[in-house]
C-alpha cells in the first residue's frame, strides 16, 4: 500500500464482492445470498454438515470460516477444535462508529481529495480522530445524480455501547446522536459546509456492525498490529480453516485478499491430492492451484 497508494473502487467496495461472486459462478461454484450459516457439524464419515437459516444443508470436506475465531467456534459448538473453543476477543480490540452521509455534490469542488484524516486531539478515536472517504464525483452507483456518498469513521470502545444498548436504550440513542454530531463537526474541518450539504445522515455503532457482519459485539480491525505473531494461522484443524482479518496478514481488503488466496491455494492443493470431489474442479485449478493467486 505505501508503494501503490490508496485506491478507490468505482461503484463502492461491494463491487469487489460482486466480482468475486461472478468468478465463483463462472468456475461452476455457487454463491448464495442472504443465507446465514447457523451450524457446522462433524458427520460420522468426517465430512462437515453445514446448515443455514433457510434450511439449506451442505456437505463439505473442508469448512472455511470468514469469521473471528470465537464466532467460528460458536458455529461448530461441540465439534469445535480446542483452539477455537478457547479463543477470546483481544482486550485491546476496537469497534467503529460510522456516519454515512449522502451529500449534495454541488457543495464540493470536483478536485476535493477523496480521502482525509482529521486528527483533533489525543487520545485518538472516539471522535478525536476521524477518517473520511468520499465517492468519486462521476460515480452513478454511489448516489442519485448530483449527489455523493461520504463515509466517516472513528475507532470506539465496544463495551460502553453494548452496556448502554442493553441497559438504557434512551441513553444509547442519546450517545449515538452526540457521537454523530461530534464526528460531523470533526469532518467539517476537512469538508467545510458538510452539514448544510448533507441530505441523508445514517450513523452506525458496534451494535450495527454486529447486526450486519455477525461479528460478535461488532469487533472490527483484526488483531491490533502490535506483533507479527498475534494473528492466527489459517489451518485450525484438519478440514477447518479461517480466512479474513483474524489470520495473517490481518486487516484491510488487500490483506484479507492475500490471506484468502493463500488459503484457497492450500485447500485446492490438498483437495487435488486427496478427494474424489476434486474431479469437479475446473482443470486449470487442478493442474495449477496457484493460478488463483
Ligand atoms: C470503519 C472501517 C473502515 C475501513 N476502511 C478500510 C479501507 O478504507 N480500506 C481497507 O482496505 N480496509 C478497510 N477496513 C478494513 C476492512 O473492512 C476489513 O479488514 C475487512 O472487511 C475484513 O474482511 P473479512 O472478510 O475478515 O470480514 P468481513 O468484512 O466482516 O466479512 C465477513 C462476511 O461474512 C458474513 N458472515 C458472517 N457470519 C456469517 C454466517 N454465519 N453465515 C453467512 N455469512 C456470514 C458477514 O455478513 C460478512 O459479509 C475498514 C474497516 C472498518 C471497520
């Protein structure tokens, strides 16, 4: 990233997922939407039985979890390997408070930088520092004509949101409104006139993150990068793999893509060597597993 700089995905970050889905389907795979995995059980023959909330059932030689280790362990319940059963969220982990803004594009000049950081005071996070990412001026997928999308984020402690959410809902809502104002005020330093140009303002707390990503408590960011050895290795037990920001090299789209490609190569290489299911793989993947890198 330091060498190549920050990149912006036209159409929004979901386009990456959309392209991956296309690739999976083009290679004869299935991608199912809005279907949450509810359990992963070991069958007597050693394969995995994966159930979804829509009563889907799938048999697999290998199960790959795109989840933090403790959430993966919860899905496996009694069949979870010890390491997943013992896994705990790190005490120094973070959540994110977000404000999603739909803006009147006329309020911004076309050369406004797309990425900004505002660092107001230490300690950073909790609205004392915010990151801003603005959609391209000519990207019709990000908003109605003449409008632009802005996402603003700040790191935030998880527990305080959850204790208010669970014990005092009005105080939770009040804190959300206060953080929204704090974050918008900080963002306005980089984008003067932001609040008067805003046509839509949607805040999101760690509670929101849990709802949309199924990460318990809305934990984000992977293991804080205080040591190279904190992240998990991808192979947890025979036929059980992790991908995503809990495994090396950690968080970011680039890092999770790199980790995922390494896991895919390893699974394909293993599958090619051992399983009759390998016959279903396209020839080029069987012959050269590293092709997907
Ligand atoms: C505020 C914020 C800003 C960021 N900005 C950037 C940035 O600018 N650039 C960058 O590179 N990175 C950024 N990141 C980091 C990046 O978003 C993460 O590193 C990345 O999303 C982690 O990917 P993942 O696949 O591990 O997890 P996720 O993105 O959480 O993906 C896991 C997926 O699995 C699905 N899922 C969960 N449980 C189940 C289940 N039981 N059944 C079916 N599906 C399930 C979830 O719905 C989710 O779609 C940012 C992160 C945050 C929080």
